[in-house]
C-alpha cells in the first residue's frame, strides 16, 4: 500500500512558511479579526497537532486560539477567505474567496495590496 505524502506523520510540522506569509498574517491581524481556517487529512492524525504546533511556532501571539480545522470551510462565516484551492468548501465560502496562487493573486504582496483597500 502506497502512502500519500499528506499521510506521513509529522509532515505538516516540517513545512517552512511561504515567502512573506508570516509578515502578511501579522499585518492582516492588525487590519482584520483574522483566523486560520485549515483542513487536515483524515488519515493523518498527527496533522491536527502538527498544524497547531506550526501556527504556534511561526504565527505566535497574533494567532493565539485562532486556528480552526475543518473539512467544511463553507460552514464558517467571514468576509474573506484566502485559500489556494477550491477544495473542502472554499469555493462555496459565503464571503469573498481570494484564490491564492492564482493569476489574480499569485503571491502574498498581491494579496496584501488588495486587502489594504478593504481594511477598516
């Protein structure tokens, strides 16, 4: 039986942050009531705790108790969702879905330029 990379125990704790991601989250947290909405593979029980440890390590205080793990992102309420894939309900999110790593939003600086006009 072949194991998918997302099922490897500890894999999510080893992922480095994307360029500009940490600074962008900190800035978004100053502008908005910001949460992290993520999905963890069902077949990788360590992914849940790995993601929590990753958030604590890299995002620290601005992300304190602001991690939501869900396989149904469309059930959460918010004005904006920044997500790279339409999976797990992202494309049906009730607010505005900002598709990260797309033609319109290829990187964090582009997302931040867009979001700065929507603050306050």
